[in-house]
């Protein structure tokens, strides 16, 4: 829907990155003054699958201390705790979680130990 230059996006997608890409695709169109991104991320049926998908993604991305990141899943919300050694490691962990199907919210409780 478009009203006075504002675009409202709605619907459901499987991944957070798809939600972000939808907003990104219309952000620079002529006449757009703002975006209200109300797209939701569909829940995944199994909390166990979400947790194991996240842990597998952390190991695939070669995070050296993947075992030091603890993942808790409650519905569509993922809580991360643990310690990483740099901001880039933290960002990689957060990106891995956001790119997991069914995740709609991330609580970042990760500490950085220099």
C-alpha cells in the first residue's frame, strides 16, 4: 500500500534477510519518503530444529569458539549468550541467527573479551 509517499509492506516470509531485501528493493523508488515494514517472519515448527540450524551455521562459518555461544529458542525469539573475541565475530553470530528460518527476534547477550 502507498499513501503520501509512504509504502507499507505486509505479509509473511521465511527469513529475516528476505524481509530486509523487500524494504531495500522499494526504498529508493522515485517518490518514496518512508517505509513501514510490517512483514513478519513465519515460525518454524520445531524449536529443536531452529537451535540445531543455528549451531550448525555457527560451525559452518568457522567461528573458532562456536561452542562458547549458547543458543536458547523460545518461539520465534532466539537468545544468545557467551563470549566472542571481536566485534566482527559478534556480528557474524548475529547474522547467522537472523538468517535462520523462523527467527523474528534476537536477544543479544554476547560479551566481547579482547
